[in-house]
């Protein structure tokens, strides 16, 4: 009985903690992070395609920014945050394991891109960049409307 | 004459480069970054105020995120991006030197907070946190509606 009471108290504390984050705030947060991701990614893609002159310094800075950003969005995917103002699909909640695994790929592959960028070797940068682009796509295909 | 021609060509190239970024995209980008800033800052403030239990690991992660984010918004403050969808005041353009100096303070002080957080010493963390909060306020007071 005592154990049950403690469990109930803990559960209520957890619920309170979760309730502190309003779903729409979480949606706005993760959308903000992804806007920043897109902003950083765009000029890197243009440099890779030769649409924009390659600048090693800019590429390094953007790759570092992208790696830092990749660590942020996951906590914005909270319960009940798929109903409005988002293109994230509710399948994220239903297949949380796959989703978190893809988000881990995103972190790992942007980190690898930042390392490749720091090397200054285009032979390393290009495949690392393609890997990041593929990682974005694999998650969008499955979990973005 | 030749020099003037080259200067004119360079100027036109610069204008083209600037024109590539649509003002509203830049506004959306910097707003996204600041949404992420607020999201990271909130739980740190709650921990400092004792409203949320202090977690050294969480504080370090959020301080690192904040330091990374602090490097990002400046490039979103482009010409003609103060008319809609923003609370940033056009005074930013008129007093660019003060604005960039405050943004440099933001970078430096969040970096100092990340170092203090890594030390795990609350005696260092608290003043570093207050310094960051003051830096935000000093810029908002002057440049945010």
C-alpha cells in the first residue's frame, strides 16, 4: 500500500513536470530549431552543388552549427504536439524507437560532417555531407507530412 | 576608371548575394533561433530560482546549447527584415555597431556560462547565469519592441 502511494505520488509529479511544457510551445521550439537547421544546411548544399563558391571557413562554421542544432529538437517531440502548427506526423509517437534512432543518426552524421569540414579535405566533406542529406530525407519520408 | 569598374562589379555581386536571402526567411530564421534560446534558457532560470531541481548534467547540456545558439542569430538581421513578423526594431540597422557589440557580449557570456557549468561549481554558475540574463535584457531594452 505504501509502495503504491509513493508510486502514485511519483506519477503525479511526473505528470506535473510533463504538463509544464505546453505542446504548442514544444512544437514552436522544434520548428524553430529546424528553421535554423534549414538555414545552415542551405548554403552548404549550394557549396556542394557548386552554386555558391566554396568557403572552408563558412562551411566549418555551418557544419559546427548544424552538429550543435542536431542535439536539440528531440525534446520538442512531446505528447499531444502533433495536432496543429506542425508537419510532424503522429507516427512519431507510435514508432518512437525508429524515430529516436533516426534522430541519433542525425546527431552522429552531423558530428561526422563537422569533423570532415574541420579536416578541410573535400574528399571527406562530400560523402559526409551526402550522408547527412540522406539522414534528413529518411526521417522526413517516414515522419513528416 | 578600371578600379571604379571593378568596384562596381564587386558591388553588384555583393548586392546579388544579399538579395538571395529573402528578408522574411531571415526573420523566420532568427526568430527560430531565439525560440530555441528561450527554450534552453527557461529551465536554467527555473533551476537558478529553485523552481526546478538542479541537475548538473541538464544544466551543462543547456548551457552548451545556449552557447552554440548565441553564434547564430546575427546573420539573420539583414536589411529590410524589420517590417513584419518581428519584434526587432529598425534601430538595429541605425545603430549596428551597438547591436553587434551586444551580440558579441551574448556569445562571450554564454561561453563563460558553459565553462562555469562544466566546472560544476554553483558559486561560479550563478554569477555567470546572471550575466547572461543581463546581456539578454540590455539588448531587448534597446532593440526589441
